[in-house]
C-alpha cells in the first residue's frame, strides 16, 4: 500500500510523468483531466496493468490539482474542480498575496490527498470483502442509488439531470441484451452488436466536444506570483480544523458513487463558510475558502477510488474511465481483485500516495511559470487533441466504427452542453446501465420473476432508503446554494 | 525556410516509414513461399484475456524459435462475445494473411442465436491446447458430488440456482447436465463472468456454477469445492475431482483454442500455418507454459480436426437454450422517460420561461471543424489514404479552421503535424501493434 511504487524505477518514472502531465493539462483552461485520461488510455494498452493504472491514477491526481494555479492567478479554472478556488484565490492574488494563495492551495491539496489516501488504504479492503454479501439485488439497489444521487446533485435543474441520465441509459442499451443474448436497437448493423464502447463515448464527450466549440480566448495577461509560496508550518496553525473537516467531506463525497471533485469542493466551501468566524470575507479573498476548496477536491480522488476498486462502481466521471482501464486489462474490480491481484491493488493505492507527493513538489517548483500555459494558442492544441481522439478510439478495436461513434458523441456532448444539460449523469448512467441491467436480470432469474426481494433484503432496502435520503438532502441543499453545473 | 526544410525531411522520413511497411506486400508468385508478409491473427477478445494470452504465447514461441520468416501480429478486435472479430475474418481476403483464434465461442454464438454462421463459414486450421470446465459448489454445500446435486434437482425442480453467463459454454454445460440427469431442472441465473460467479457462489446467491480450469485454479483457495470435471478422464493434477462420466453422466465440455481462416484460403497456406503451429506445440517453452496452466497440449489438424469439430458441434446442437421470459424490456420505458423529460424541457424553453444564456454563434465553427474531421476519417476509411499523410494534412487544416491566420502559426502547426503524424504512426504500429491504414 505504501512502497510498491518505489520498488520499481519505471513505476516511479510513470508516476512522475503522469503527475506532471496531469498538472500541465489541468492548468490549461479548456483541457480537462477527463480528456487527458481518456486520450491516454489507448497508450496504456500495451503496458502491464500495474504501470497503466499507476500512470492513470497519477494523471488523475495531477489534473485535479493543476487547475488551482490558473484559477488563482488568472481566474480561469483549469478544471471544473477548481471553479470554487477562483472565488477566493483570485481576490487574494489581486491584493498581492498570490504566492500565499498558491502556497495554501498546494498545501491544502496535499493534506486532502494524504488524508483520503489513509481512508482509501483502510477502507477499500474491508468494503471489498464485505461485497460477497452483495448479490444481484444489492447491486441493482446500489446502481439505482448511484443514479438517483448523480441526478440529484448535478446541474441546476433536476429535470435536466434526469434527462441526461436517461439519455445515458438509452445510449447503453444497443447491443446484446444480457437476459436473452439477442441483439437490440442495432438497426441491422452488425458493428452495433456490441453497442457503443465506453472509450469512444468518453473520448467524444470529453475530448472531441472541445474541438467543435469555439475555443475560449487564451489569456492575454500574465499572472505574477508575488510573495513566498512555501509557507511555514506555523502559518497553517489556524487552518488545521478546516483542513481536516474539508478533507473528510471531500473523501466522503468521493466515496459516494458518481459525484466528483467539483461537488466535493462546493460542499466543503459552503460548510467552511457556515462555520467560519468571518463568513463575510468569503468571496473576497478568504484563506479559509482556498483551503476548504482545494483540500476537498483532492480528497475526493482518494475517496472515489474506494468504490471503484472495491465494487467496480465508479466514484466519479474520471473513475468511469479508470473502470474502462480495468476492463481493457482484463481485471474485474471487487474482492477477487484483492485476493488474486494484491500487487495491482497495492500499486494503485501506493501510486495515489506518491502522486500526491510528486504533485506537491512539482507544483511548488513550477508554479511560477505554469500560469504561462494559459497563453498557449488554442488553435495549436485543438488539432492535436482531435488527432489523438481519432487515433485513440480507432486503436480500441482496430475499427473505424468506433471513430464514428466518437465523432457522434463529440457532437452530442457539444449540443448537451449548449442546452445546459450536465454531462456527469449521462456518463454515470451510461457506465452503470450494463451493471444495473445484468444485476436486474440475474436477480429476477434467481427470484423467478418477483421484485419483492429488492425491498425485503436488508442491504438492498438500506441502499434504497439511503438513496431517498440523499435525494431529499440534495434537494434541500439545492435551495440553499446553487451549484455550478458541469 | 528552416521550417520548410524541416518539413521536407519529415515528409521524406514518413515516406520511408510507409514504404518499409509495404515492402513485403507483393503478390504471391508461386507455391511454397508463403508467407511473404506478417500474418494477422485476429483475437476477438480484449488484451489480457485467456485467448489473448494464449495467442501471444504462441506468437512469442514462433518468433523465438524462428519458425516463420514473417512474424505473427496479434490484432485484438473485441466485442459481442467474439462475433465482431470472427465476422471480420470471415469477410477478409482469403489469402492466409488474416486468420482467427477463437475457442468454442464459434459454436456458442451460433447456437445461442447471436449470429447466423458457425464453424462452417471458416476453414479450420488446427486445434491447440485443451482444458475442461469444472463444476463447483460452495465449500460448506450439502452436495457431496454431482449425483447428489442432480438428484436434489430432480426431487425439487427449479430450486437449485445454477450460475452461468448467458450463451456461453457455462450456459450450455448447465443445460447438458440437466439433460444428462434425466431432464431435471435447475433455476438458471445469468450471473456473468468468472469473478462475478465466484462472488455470487461464495456469497450464497447461487448454489452451483461451472468455472474454466484457469478460473478454478485462481479461485481454489476461496471457499469453493469442485464436484465434477467435465472431461473424458480425470485431470492428472486434480485426481480427487471425479469426471461426470464416471458418475454416469455423459457430459464433456472442453475448452480448446482453434485457429480458423476464411473459407476459400489456399491449401498451401493452411498446411504451412498448421505446420508452424504443430512445431510450436512441440517446443519446450510452450509445453512448460501449458503445464503451468495445467492445460493439456492437444494438437489436431486435417481429418482428426474435422472429426473433432463435428463431435463438438453436437455438444451444442443437442441442447436448446431456453431464454427466461419474465424479463422486462427496458427500451420502451427509457424512451418514454426521455421523451417526457425532453418534451417538458423544450416546452419550457419554447414558451420562454427558461432563462436563455447568450452565447456567441458556434454553429459555423462547429460545422467547419466537424467537416474537416469527417473528411479526414473518410479519406482513411474509404479512399485508403495512409494514416501519416492524412494526419499531416488534417492538423494544419483544423488549425486554420480554429483561427490560425498568421504565416508563422500555420508553419508551426504544419511542422507539428508532420512530427506528430510520424511519431504516432511509429508508436502505434510498431510498439502498440495497431492496424493503422
């Protein structure tokens, strides 16, 4: 869990490279971590699963962190995870405290990452072992809970979230029906026999859709870093409570299936404001705001890895891509993964730890010039992204059908965004539908067709009740704060 | 000028790369000189699986022992239970340079009704390596052996939960056991793949399930017990597991890696590939690898192979899979939900109660970049332009659409495009073995 990565120099190099790439892409407005990771996945086909997953996890950590630099200095959040950081980071930078804001943000990211690593290392295995108790009914209830949850918290409008989720489910239906083995919704095309694959869909939605939209203006100004970045331990004195609370919130939100870093940082931020002695300073350059947002968004990463490796349920949109990496390397997340591939699990958990360490070192060293990345012209980046989109989706199965699927979903992603329909419920609906439907089929076959066990088995009932409570709570929260949609 | 010079070198390099690749692509001039270029082996499953691993071991053996002048190239074409890849080989040019590695999936996808063709659509080359299914129960299960199990099922039909993956050999094994036990009835549960079934078995969500030998070896320690080995004779290393046949149930379910070619492939090519596979099966390296996996080093070709395949087809022909009928069809409900929600949202927008966010017109940019992209993909897919040249043109074109106007930025992007096209072509075809146009 700790030292697996260090035992192999090539893994160390991959973690460093992945973190650096993640930070770079995370810092460039318009490019996101989901884009980087979905485009890098084809490159990992030929690696062994350990290296592939260490590389991808390091990118995940880097990309969640990198956004904070451009968010603070230029008010351009490099990734959605850093939207909240702009609220206080940018005013701090404006008042000549840019170095301090970055120092606090980087430090908070690190603490958030380490605390959630502890949670990941402690919790993942017990949950995985517990999961033999989860049969088809429980998995069905778990999938329903995840869908309700992701609809409830994403976007400003419940109906748009629900529409997005049901569209995602609809797109997952073509192909072979799990119960009967018959083809459905293939319209007679044999290429459709396997439906739409996860990778082309994700590349289309997250990477290619950027190619079709009018690129954001590149930054004309250059944010200057004033003041020290490395802070003394003493200067953290007033922030410990906030750090722990926000990291705990981030980890918890991460563990909940389907919702990721931006929601985590939002909840931690509003909690910090509600409990602060100086709530009026929030939004005008409050240190507490930066700390809360950044520690929570990094903490969600570790949290979100828990349901992914223990149950095979992605904890966030990027985890949906990592799930694709598991599948491509022939690994089945769950308890058998811990029993049969302890080395792989150990590598994932340990690479998460060391990616956080690498992140802190790289960010402290490079923060001064990383903000320049925001000035790179989009018309040089976009064609490269597009070329990798085509190459990546082709290489999945050596066929052009996947490329067209990718282009189709790129257009769809564009339109959905234009109509302000959030993408997260779409992706989670798409990813969880096969698991949900297979569980439903197995469950109904084992009960002989009755639905009653869904409500009489204690654990599945528990998940359903939890789903109801979370929905209720998120509807109330929706009134109190208005979340930024992603 | 420096940029142009650089561009020239890159183009020259690209030409060199593509010409290297096509150097061996001459028509066969006579007999006996097959193969003249790499042979593509389509593995219709993802990397890392059982078929892929075996094909790659075979590839390594042939390369290390220099059994063929040209390499085997493994091409993963996963999807739909192996039928996407098998269809591709069925429709490929029958020149011997595209062959298929597919186990009994070729029978199951036909007899489960997934596709309309089976082994008759191919020319079999050889059968290599064999292992059999293992029927397992929970460690603390009351069923001591297969007879207990089948008698219990006979006494109380539709009560024992039999875990399987729909339309796979595990499903057929269940149906054949039912038949062998005198038309007893299990309650079939489509639990899914091996790891999932193991989980469900240990968690008491199913009572009995078959595993492949490889899966069984992996799970052995994990709270399950083998009651029968579905083979002709006991496995030499699992001597305490009886065969179903010993107990009087004639059920044998082998798992064999077959090699197939398009139907009208020349005999020379079939013989040559079969010779090479046979020689590879004799090597110590491959024998050791198979022994590690407790797999039998079976090799069949020619008439023996034909007879074996006819036998095997019978295994699947004789039992009909009964589809469970009580399942809801999710398509219509989901469509209805999409229609209702979509309608409600568009209605709100239509009557103007929805806040409209003003964004600059994006349609022109989107349409332009999409057309450039479509031309790029079509030029490779339909016209057959090589990847390197298509990409070299595509990257500057998209940059111009994206707003690159000055000479300097266009030149930069052009050089970048050429470098990227060459680098990607090299990495993906030589390192990752992707079949780029």
